[in-house]
C-alpha cells in the first residue's frame, strides 16, 4: 500500500464518519490509516511523545478528555495554565464556598430532617478544607437522597384538605384544623414577625449582603422564638444599624459619582464662558456697576436698557455656542450608544453560545453535541455502546395558547425534572430546543432505551401537572436509536429523529424505533 492509497482511505473515512475535511480531522484519519497499513509516520507519534513528557497526574487527566490532536493538546495546556492564577482561583473558590454554604443553610431550614442533617454535615465539611474524596462522598450522599426521596407521606393530609406537594406552605394553609392553641398562635405570629424582619434586612440601596446580617437572618428564620430573647434584640439592633450604614455608604458613593459628573460639567461651562467674546467683558462691567448702584446714581433708563440688551445678546451667543457644543457631544453620545448596542448584541450571542439551557438548567444543544462526540469517541475506542432518545411533548403549542407561556415554561421545567429523576448518573439529559429533549443512555441497547422511554411516557401521562389550580393534561412521544447498528453517530441521531416523526405520525403518545 503506497502513500496515495492511504490519503484516499483517510478522505473516505472522513466521509463515512460525516466529518468535515479540516486539518485536524484529516491528520487524525491519516494517522489511523497509516497505522493500519503498518507505516510509521513521525508526525503521528508527536502527540504520544508530548504526553510522555508530562507527569503521571497530567497523563491520567488527558485520558479523560480523549485528546487526539496537537491542537486539542495545546488547548488543554492553555486551560491548565489559565487556572493556575492564584488570586483568581482563590477568589473564585472562596466565592463558590460562600455560595455553597448559603445554599446549604437554605436547605437546612426546609423542614426535612434528612436534608437538614446532611446540610449541617456539608457545612462542617466546607469549614475544614475537604479533599476531593470527601467531596465526592458527600456528593454521592446527595445523589442518594434525591434518588430515594419520597413525598408520599404528604398524601396522609388529604383527609384535612388539599395537598400540594410542590408548595408545603400552601398545603398547611389549606388544612382544615380547628381549635389552635394560644401557644401555636403565638408561634405563628412570631413566624410572621420573623419573616417581616428578615425581609427588612434584605439589601435595598446597597446591593451586597453582609455575612453577619445573613447569619442573623438565617438564625431567626430557623427559630422565630429567638425574637423573645433579649440578647438577640441587641443583635437585631446591630444588624439594623449595619444595614443603614451599608446603605449610607452606598448612597455616599453614588453622590460622589454624581458630584464628579457635576464638577466636570461646571468646569466645561466655565471654560465656555471664559473663551467667549467681548460681550462677556460687558456683562462683567454691568455686574460691577450693579454692585455699586445707589439711589444717587445718575444712570438713566436708556443706558440701562442698552446694557441689558448687551446682556441679552451675550446670553444668546453663549447659548448658541453651548447648543453647538451639545450637538457635538450628542454625536459622541450617539457613537457610544451604537457601541453599547453592539456590546449588547455580543452579550446576547455569548449567552446563546452558553452550554446550559436558561429555563430547565439542562445542557442545551451545543453542550449535547459535545457529549455526543465524547460518547462516539468512547464507542470507537472502547466499543461502548449507547442509545439516543428524542422526546417531544405532544400538542405543546395548545398548552401555550390555552394557559399562557408561563404555564408552558412550567410544563417544560416539570418534564425536565421527570427526566432528571429517572436518569442514571452515567446518562445525559438535555434540551434539544423548544419542547424537544434528548436522552443519551450510556452502555444501553435499544431494548433498555425503549424501556426507559416507556417509563418516562407513563410518568408524564400520570403526572398531576398543576398550574393556577388547573391540571394540565400532557403526553409525550419518543424516537429511539442504538449506536452499534448504525455506521456513524450522525446516522444514529437521524434514525432517532425519524423514529420520533413516526411516533407523531402514528397518533402521538407512543414510542417508536427504526
């Protein structure tokens, strides 16, 4: 086999795999074909040589990313170098730790014993510089909690009123409980006062939340009876004074900023007046004469009229100069406005390129494309089979038309939660776009994927999706495809999409495969 044959086989491989003829893709295909043909090409072994120059930790990390080209290797090293900035990493880590603690404190007061205990343990863990093993262990505990959590116990309250498993406060308020004791009434009143107090400590003018205020708010919200404690009264006073001080400091910064703008404007006006013509000198003379005016002055009306007329002309000329100057600055403002508009468009574009769907918080299509490529790499290298399922909510447009777009958004979030709840940790769930979702099931054949899709279909059909006290009836259709029976991952995706179309065409609320 000669080099021309290897080149042809490389191009043919790219066509079969549905890949573009880019330098990186061609280099990878060429090296694979050259290896199969028994040729040793120096350029094909450069990446392996570079990998061997790294320490064992870096080599192990490289295996996780399935790096195949020099370009990917370079991007990996750049990202590692960027993350080695000490101040940035420490600041980011500190912010993430504080954020995690606040989330855990919120979970701690959400009336669930298991979640509260686990939150307390996690807060203790974050206070002692945990290892990655510790963090993974507690992450798994949260996964176990979410997987095994069952709110069926709330159904026992149906005898006393309506039960809303999504809103515990609403459920309690709906219960028909008579003869509430005086002590309970006091507790309820303290809870209301605690809620009002915590709301009053929320940042108003100053945007930043103070840690002391946050800790006090969390303590009072967790135990409203602390309001009867004299020592807490001092803490509340201190928190109020601190809140006022923060707001004052924020107002002071705003005023200083405004003063700076006014100073610049004043200097500009003075500069204009000083650079004006002789009419300004005439105004200054009139001012001096007015200051020295007395009843014995002999200035007649004609002279005063002439001087006032001179003032009017000077003001008119200065106004025209000011108008001209403002027009000049107006064009500069227009240019700045266009720049702001361009930056806003760039921001919108960056948001669209984000890898997380803003509504459901699932991976979006861009992120799913990357996951699919990773699964494809595992399939090619290790022959790990996987299946792809396309889900589409039936008659979703009618939900928006009947109940409004807010209800439609609520339905999309609810369906995303159903998918996340039933998926395994090794599976990938994402929003493909609109009302269409995708599930990538690792090491799963078509029979297993069909079973998963059927399980989701039954859950959706039996779900009590409530919006403003109205139940929304909903069904879902799905198309299933298995990787190992197709020539490429693009063919697998196309097959799943065609199966979904078949399910829609055959009446919806069904699962199909090709």
